[in-house]
C-alpha cells in the first residue's frame, strides 16, 4: 500500500501514447522507486 502511494506521487497519468513506451515509462518509475528504497535500507554487518 505504501509503495502504491509512492507510485501515485510520481504522477497518475502516463505521458506516452504508445503501449511499448507506456511500459518503458512504468519501468523507469519502478526503477526510481527501487533506488530510493535501496537508499533507505540499512546495511548490517556482523561484529566480532
């Protein structure tokens, strides 16, 4: 649910008219969200 909210923040309408370009546009949006998610994940390392 939280991810869908983030997708909606990027815009609800697609700019492209061609189906293949719409797919590419959605893939770019998902890549942006995944990169933001990766920045927020803590890196844990074993000590000792």
